[in-house]
C-alpha cells in the first residue's frame, strides 16, 4: 500500500532538520503546505489540519488555535 502525499511529506520532514526549522517558523498550515508543495508533495493546509493531534512517521502534527477562529472547524 502506498503512503499518501501527506505521510510521504511527514516522513521526509522527520529526516530533514533544516525543513523542520522552516516548518516550525511557518505561521499557518497553508505555509507548511506550500513548503511541501515546493518539494513536490501534493499537500494542502486542510490535509495537515485534519491530522492535528496525531503522529505519523514519528512527526506529531499540532494545530495552534488562533483567536477569532471557529473551534472545531477541522475536527
């Protein structure tokens, strides 16, 4: 079974410390998705938000709540 593009990106992220720093500096899920897309992974911000609270390939995805957002929108 083939891994999804999100899983492939997270596996790559787990092995690349420079990319980890870039992801940590990103403010939104869309910015992280843009980094993934630049590397050839078909990932959207929504894909990442749907994984919030889960670990995949040794990488934990955590959604940061920002003031003014609707709670429960992506989960």
